[in-house]
């Protein structure tokens, strides 16, 4: 253990009713989740967690952030695989909170959730919903896949999110988001849609297979759709993605940390709230977690001492 490098120490800090327990090593996240009870908080260090738990309790998990921040020296917390929430008995979990995590695989939950919050996270594949949920909030997240579901959602909100894949969830609200794929029947306000693809029948907008969507104060490349039941109000139609952003010309490019999402006409493209459309008005990638830093270990008289800031 004395040969461990400082930046290789994976740690999970469990906070329970004013008491703190520190778990160290590749299984630290698993051990902290197993020791937790409803209402507890787990703080993860930066680093690459390859061994992940299945979250089975109403807990909060905070990482250092979903990408590195050169200006502050802050590192990211990577979960190398899928992150799954499931309660074996099928009971509803309430108040699960995830923040500051880079999930390299899929995120999904197969147990009912209420008051679930995910913010300032990166999901490398799909965000998948397989159980009923109420009062779900996904904010300031990058979803590199699609948003998929096979169940109904209630009071589900995506805000200030970048979504690269298709959206098949329905009966939800998307506010100040950027989406790059096809879209389903939801309420969309103050968003930017970059999808405009050629298929056998010709050029199609993200709503070409959708009816019943309500679209207000959004930027898109076409309002064409197969159904006349979509409602477009005060939308801004442009010719290409290059007409929208100062730093991007291709809607097929995935998210990158260098993106600014700066608009070419921010004073013209105004949302229902008086702010420019898109994610910039509320975009924030910095986790509110206290980052664990300067973790060191020493051994004296057979005892392992761990210091950290």
C-alpha cells in the first residue's frame, strides 16, 4: 500500500447523520453504497471507478465533475460502465440525486422513482427509463445517446441539456436544451434542434414522424412534419447549423468540452423567459461536491493513516 500513487487512490466518502466513513480502493463505491441507508450522501473522488454498484437506496452521489477543468485543476470522476438504479423489491425510491459524474456507458433505472435529480453529469450512451417516475429533473447534462423509455412519465423535465441521440420519451418538457436527433411528442421551449436529414422521401425535420408536439421559441432548420398536429409558435427557422452557432457548422459532430454554444444572433433568438434560446443562460458543468484532494497514506506500527483535504 505504501507504493500507491496519490492520484491512484479511489475513495468514496459516506456521510450518515453527521458521521463520515471513508472507503478506499477499486471497490470503494460499491462498499459505500452497501453501507449506506436511505438519506445518506456518498462523495466520490476523481478517478476511474471500474467496479460499480447497483444503486438500491434513496441516496445522493456526488463526483468531482464530468470533465476536467484546466483553470482550477479539478479532475473528473469516471464511472467506467453502466450505472443502474434498481430496488429488488420494486419499491419506489425517493430523492435519489446524482451529480458530477462521467458515466461512460448507459444510465437506466428499472425501479419506480420520485423526485429524482441528475445534474452536471455526462452519459456516454442512452438515458433509459424502464419504470414509472414522478418529478424527474435532468439538468446541465450531456447525453451522448438518446433518451428512451417504455413507460409513461409524470412531471419529467430536461433543462440546459445537450442530447446527441433521438428522443423517444413522451409527455415530458424540454427547456433550453440542444438536441441533435429526432424528437417525440413533448413540450419544447427555448430549445435548439440541429437535426435535418435526408431520407428516401426527402429532407426531414426532427418532427417528421411525430404528432402532437408543442414547440415554442425554438431554433430549428425546418418545421416540416408528417402530422399537422404539431404546434410551432414564435420559432426561428434557419438554413443550416452553421447559421446558429459561432463554433459549430456540423450537426453530426458530438459534444466536446471546447464547445461554447455561442449563438450568432443572441439578441434576436429570445426565449419565452426573455433569455437567449439554447443552453447558455443556465449552463454549468461544475459539481457542487467538495473535491477530495491531496490524499496520502502512511503506515506506522501496522496502522494505515489516511490524510486528505
